C-alpha cells in the first residue's frame, strides 16, 4: 500500500488499544488524531 499524501483523507482502519479494545478511526471523525506506535518495541519477535 503506498503512503497517503499529506493532507489527504486517511483510509478507514481499526487497531487494538493498549487495553485490548478495538479503536476505529471513525470514532474520532472531525477531531485531530495522533497515532504513535513502536513496532515490536517490547515484543519478543
């Protein structure tokens, strides 16, 4: 998947939160959102 252009509409997605709950981007429609992640930062693989 190519990276989106700056300022474009992001694709719809759902990710697990740190508490294991699913969080959808649609839950924050009309709000500013910052997504921060550390891939495999604390994982064993």
